[in-house]
C-alpha cells in the first residue's frame, strides 16, 4: 500500500453538544463537567474521575489558588483523518468536541484551558502567553483506594512492570527496588474506576522547551499530581496534552489518542522510511558487536529469514576482525540494511563524543548516510528535563535530514513523536526480553508482564521489547515457545528486533520459520478480541488480506482462551494455528478452529499465534 502523508489539519464546525458548564463526546458516551478549579468525567453515566484538579505555577503568576471559571466557549468539532507509517493502524481518524475554558486568579491573571472530549477519552492542555516559564504543575487526578490500578513506580529508564494494586502504596516490582522512589509513578497509568470501565492516564505532544513528567502522590495519597523533571518553557504558550483514554478495555487498547492530539508529520517526503524486522545480537551475545564474524552471522540470519535489517549494537567501534564499513558492504551484498548503536553521551560517559554536539552529530549522520547505514539506535538518556526533550527532538530532526531511522533506548516513553517524526520507529521504555540477560527477575514474572503490556505501555506507542526468544539467555524463560511466538504480533514496534541466536531460528519447523519470515511490523488495523490485564490477552492485527491473532496466558495455570471473529468481519479461507504442544518448548501446528466461538487451550504461561487469510 502506497502511503500519502499530508499535514492533517482539524476541521472545525459548531456542535450543539455543550451545555453552559460541560461538554460531551461526539457519540455521547463521555460527559465532562466543568467547575471553578476541577473537571469531572463520566462514561455512560459511570464516574471515571470525580475530580481532576487544574492549576500550575508560572514564574510570573500563580494559577493554582483561587481559580474562578469565567467562561466556557461554545463547543467546536474536531474532525480529522491522517495516516501513520507505524502503529496500530495505517488510517487513523478521530472526532472530538472542543471548548476553551477561561479562568481568572484573585490577582486578575487569566488562564485558558483547551479541553477536548473524544469518543475514546479526555484531552486538555494549558494555554498561556508564549514564552511562559512553568515552575510547577498542579494538575492532579483523584484516584481513591479500592480502584484497581496497573501502575509502575517511576525509574530513570521507564523500565518496570505494572502490578495490580488497589491503593497508592509502593509494591515490589521487577526493577531494582532502590531505583524507584516512594510515591512517584510512571506514565502510563491504567485504572479500572468501575467494573469493565477503564481509564489510562498519560501525556502527549511534548515540544521544544517542555519537560516530561510523572505522577506523584506523596503530598496526598489519593491525589496523583503531574510532576515534571525540571522547569518547562512554553515557547508557543501550549503545555503538553494531559490525556485520559477512557472506555471499555478494547476502546483503551485500540486507541490512537496519543497520536491524534500530537503535532502532524514534519517530514515532507517520508517515502524513504521503511519499517521492518531486524536481527539483533545483544540478547544472544552481550558484547558480540565487537566481533565481525558474529555480526556477519546475524546478517546471514536476516538474509535467510527475509528480514530487511540487522543491528550492530554497543561496542561496534571496537570491532575485531573487520570494521563497520566492511560489515555494511557485506550486508548490502546479502540484501540486508545495517543499523548501528550510539551512546547519547548524557547519563553514561562515552569514550568518544560524536552525536551530543550538534556539529559532531551532523558530521556523523552525514557519514552514516553516505556509508549506507539506514538507522541509529541511541541509548542511555537522562530523565526528561526540557533540555533532554530538546535533545530527542534535535536527534529526530537531524536523523530525518540524513534519511536515518531512529530507535531510542534507555529513554522516555512515547508521547506522539512517532506521528510528528515518522522516522521514529520504536522506543524502549519497557522491561523487555534483554532482562533475561541482566538478572533473574523477568523469568518468573514474564507471562503476567506480557499479558499486561498491551493494556499499558504498548497502548501509547511502539515498544522495543525485542520479542520472540526460543532458546535461553543467561536466565531462562519459563513461558512456552508458543507464548514467545505470539509476542512479535502482540507487541507493536516499527522496527521489530528478533533477539534469538541464529541456530535457534534455523532449528524451527518450516511452517514456523515461514510465519516468522513473512511477519509484518506495520499494521492496517488492530482489534482486541479478549483479555484482562495480567491474566490473558487475544489481539488481532491486520496486514493486507491477512489477520494475525496473538494470544497469551498470563497465569501459571492452564486456561482455554475463547474469542469470536465477529468484530473482524471475516470468514477464513486459509489459516494455520501455532499453539502449545505437550511440552513447554513444543509448538504444535494445527488447523485454526472453526465456529462462532473459537477456543484455544493454553498451557500455564502459554499462548498461540494464528495466521488467517
């Protein structure tokens, strides 16, 4: 499918859905009530947020104490469609009703808040004079004890799991405990405010001068305040969007609200951007990128499997037995494109600084383009201060100039940049399979973690989990191999890095190898067929005339995953099912079940992958 990329501009027209102090979504499922300093939201009459506190402190004014609502503008309609090169679907559309709230402080200062109700959530941002410096944000969400929540303690690299809790107390997680601080929580945060009604809190559209943020409930246990890493400046007067994706679990999982509100594509001709699958050496050989012969074996793997890319990870400048120029030339002979790793030179010192300096980055990116390198993986970023956000954006812009794809690692979480700069293929910010190399924590918790990520971290954007391990790294996986086979479809990433050693892929049955050889990394559509965070998930993704259905069991007991194909609107012509065999490491190949209600038995921590035409 040939993609056309145009700057998508919202169409505005008056909507008769707003009352004096409220707003409804276009389909009427969401309702917003506006008060002097708070917003409240309901979904089909059920409370979602009884109180969202508005406010911030700027360098020249306090917009937090004593705000009084002066006016609510007549609602206008946002109606927009746009295209994505990566993500949950190719063609995206969204509709919202928008109002501008005007507040005044006791000192007469004016604060405007743009609020939008989409069919799948609430978005709001502050509007202040251009150049305003924000000292502290006071936005907070009231989340009472007893509400189910899947929320990750904040750590520097955004890598953690999302355990189910019902209060704001710190819980044990996979990440080293000393790296998380009491009362600090990472985006995104998934809530179940009432049975079968979900809300996912996050942020979007960070621009130059903005800092990233997290949630903090230290001051008041039930009030989760948006807290920044450092002062922000609003060059155009707009803060980042504060988002709550709201609805049933399928609404949240399938939502594109993060990109819906983000700045449109800034690359005039993105035809050179080609997402795809890549071989990756780190998982099997930590430090293997210093060995030319090993790297060439991963190039051979990509060529054999028909994957367009291979990645030379950390250490390649010290390569023995050859150099990067020779490796790129060898890959070209094999029909494979090379991407290469770099240190961001911020949190961990680099031996040679090449990309943190703008002039050095320009020279290095120009050299890579001329050499034929197609992408960069950039690692080890500091927390999301305004200067760090600027650095991310500079990298994306400069990489686009030199036709380089970008993979951020040791980094922040997605916030819509994948729409603004479509050369951004993927981001880490996830506790992924590389942890099998680093410690024992992922092994016992991986199944639950994997069954939670589609409802939390992967909702907001591409995720470089590096899925699909059939052998073992330093620490074994105890999920079944059918569970592992499902993950490259279950987890969305524009560059899907396949981590296992070449021998492991070569040893797979021909039908399984064929599925991996033709597996897409971009999708026309995404549909949740069944699931509940941490317990199970069945997710369908469409590529052309094929549907890939991935299911995993997050529990340590056998289950039968049941679902219907009704929402897909298809009648299978040809199909194949890869499911759990009699042993954990056995993948059984079978016909896909027929009928209105599909049932697939799964072993403990098991799973399946189905391919349907």
